[in-house]
C-alpha cells in the first residue's frame, strides 16, 4: 500500500549512509546547513512574533506557525540533513534491513551534532548583526525560552512526540503527491499545525536557546541547565514520534497489506 513511499525513504537513508561513509566533513556540513536553516527560521519567527504578541496576541500562533514553515522547505528543497527527518528515514531502512542499528545510531549522532553546530553558528552570526541587541526580559524570544526551559519533563516528552509525528508527516505526505504546489501547501499546513500547537522540536529549540543564551539580560531560568532539561526529553520524544508513530506504523501497515494481496485464493 505504501511501498513506493517507503522505498523512497529507504533510498534517502542509503544515500545519507554513503555520504557519511565517503566524507564525514561533507555530511557534517550538510547537517550544519539544516541546523542553520532552522535557526534562520527561528529568527524570522521571533522578529515577527514579538510585535504581534504585544499588539495582536490572538494572531501570534497563526503568523509564527506559517513563518516556521520556511525551515522545512529549506531543509527539503535546498537539501540538507535534519535529525528529526533522519529518524524517519533510518527507522524504515533499518526495519527493511537495508541499514543496521549501528548505521542508524551513527547517522543520528552525526546529524544531531551537525544540527547543533549549525544552529550555534547561525546564532553567533545573528548576535553579530545586532538584530536582537538590547532586548529586555519581556521580549517574546526570552519569554518563550524561559517557559520551555522550565516546563515539566513529561510534558516536554509528549510535546516532542507530537512534534516529530507531524514533522515526519510533513516529509511523508508530499512524497505521495505529484503536484509541486500541493507539496508546498502540505508542508506549510502541517508545520503550521505543529508550531502553532506549541509542540517541541529539538533542533528548533537549539537555535532558539543559543539566541537566548547569547542575548540573555539576566533571566535566571535561561541557562545551560535549563537547556539540558528541555533538550533531553524533547529529543527522546522526537525519536519516538518519528520512528514509532510514522515509520513503524506505516511500515507495518504496508507489510500487512502486501501479505493480504499475496495470499493464495
């Protein structure tokens, strides 16, 4: 039923494995690009979001959710390696025995690390631009960061699950469409749903937290300890959301569908 889409994901995983094997530097740069693209979208979100939340708070989730769609569009169409997407690719390819668990863990470590470096690099460049220079404690970027760093661990974990469930659907669904405009529309709508709902994306949080730490005027809750308190449960939730609720579920449905079709009459 979903064989063609699953094969496309497997092909992507094999290509990523080959790139990492042939040139770790090239792969790291590709992962850095993804972390950087997401950080660029985070900058856009909070530049737009701060004046809107002050004047038209009811419209904040709508505008910010649409703005963040830029991130995944850049990752998919410009080309780069995003950790949350790799969770989906490698789950499917490993279930199909085209990659191993070792391949999966190796890819995830390199992708996550590259995303982290890319987010940090862009945050540093943004700091140099002075765009957020002189922001005060009531700036929306700092308010959201403080809230994320102090949210209950289990809540963050489940928000992470829902986030990457939707993000991986934003990768999966366009693969099943032929029209390019339809693909763009689907990506925007699904990413809007995740961001506007308040779910937690580990790589987006990297960009946000790096910006907040660099521009923090003295908010005690914004710290490296708060960074870790958010990232650990969110990352684990992202892995479950993409691997179990998208990769494993569609793989299982497809396998059962094939068995039913091939059963002797």
